C-alpha cells in the first residue's frame, strides 16, 4: 500500500475511534457503552499501526499526522447525542462503524447466541419476505394512485376514451417513475455496500486477529461470555470467506449474498405498480362506458384494496379483516375526493 493509502487508513481509524467514543457517551446501556469504548481503543491501536507504516514509507519527513473531525463527523456526533445511537445506526453503518448489530437483536430478545463458528450470523439468513412485501406495497401504490386518477378524470369528463388514455398514461408514467427511483436507490445502496465489503475483506487479510477480537466484543456485548466468543471467532476467522460473510452481517448489517440487483428491483417495481394501476382501467379496456364503467372500476378497486389489506396484515400482524376494511376506506376517501374535484373542475370548464 502507498504512503497516501496508509494515511487514508490512519484517518479512517481515527475517525472511527472519535465516533465510537461519542456513541459510547450517548449510550445508556453499560454493556453496549463498554463495547463502543473497547472498539474505540481497538481503532486507536490500529491507527497507530497505520501511522507507523506511513512513517516507514517516508511520511516522517512530512508534517506529522493530526486528526481533526470533519464537519460530517461533528454533525453525526451531534445527532447521536440528540437522537441516540439506535436511531442513527444506519448513518453510523454508512460511516463503517462496527458493533451496530447490538441494536437489531440480542439473546434477551429471543435470539439464541451462537455456540460454534457455523452458528454465527445464522439468524440473519433471509427468505423472500422482503421481496414479497415490496411487491404488495408496489401493487398498493399503483392501485391507489391510478384509481384516484381514473375517478378524477371520470368526474371531469364522462368520455371513456379520455379516461382510458389518461389512466394508461398514469400507469406508464407511475411505473417508470417507480422503476427509475428503485434502480437509483438500490444501485447507490449496492455501491456503498460493495465498498464497505471490499474494505472489510482487506482488513481481514491485513489483521485477522483484530477483526476476530472486534467480533468477539460484539457478541460479548450481546450477552455471550467473552472467552467463549473469542474461541468461536478465532475459529471463524480461519475461514476467510465465511468470516467476511459473518463480519459483514454482524459489524455492518450487510448480507454479502443478498445485496440486490438494481435492474431486478426496477423491473419488479415497474411490474408491481403496473399490476395495481391496471385494475381500475379494466372496465374501460373491455368497452364499458359512462356510469357503469365508473361503478365497475370502483368495485374492482375496492375488492383489490381489501385483498391488499389482507396481504399487508401478514407483515404487520394486525387483524386481517380490519386491515382490509381500512385499505378500502382509505381508497374510497381518495377516490371520492378526486372524483368530486374532477366533477367540480369539469363543470367549471363547461
């Protein structure tokens, strides 16, 4: 690594140590506070190693390394003090602070602590629940948005052709907007995660003992005996591929195998929104006109909203029928309001 690379690594470790101490100061739980204090000490030790490496490369002939927290560091530290570390864990993870998994689960919360290297991180393995949830909410967004649009245009003009054209345009525009937004979001998140994972991989190769100790401290903070945690983590770090997966999960909250595809997310978002948005258009597509078409669109929308409410209850744990009726009421209110506004606008223009 070049002299500049050593200095960058030194600065990162100093920044991490500074932020760990701010997190520790804001943390009311003694065990978690001790974890972040220990992580601060570990980061300071590593910073000294990078400083020595930079000196060996000739940095000793230049100005001494002095750390000054950046404006971003100070803003994040202030927010941690005001809101607490738990509320700021996503921001802290983006700044590559470790140990944040203590805010997402513990033995006391019903998660069994690992007893072997193969157990570490096992509870984070995920299925299709996240994708299914995103699909359900995508359908809901498309359904509510286009149903309101269709009702508003129906109120302003009884011409079925105009309603159909406007609804189709709303479907396409909404679905493309959702797809573009999802692509940018997932792409940006993936790039950030890939960068963090690359850093983690390099750190495992450069100083595996320190990485094993940091992971052991995390599990100790969550209730595992420290010596047992050290034994498990020492065995784990001997398998670099598995160690990278676990460290990414436990230190950064990232799953190496499920980063997500930006194009896949965009396609899924487009299709789910389009499916929902197509429902209120069906009567007009099949040639219905006037009042019967509007009534049929309203009935189809209400039935689909009820089904969406039932599906959402699977994720919220709420009463299924109550959830379905709530979605129908929300949709009915939005549709009635846009229909009334469209009707008033249509009368004013005529």
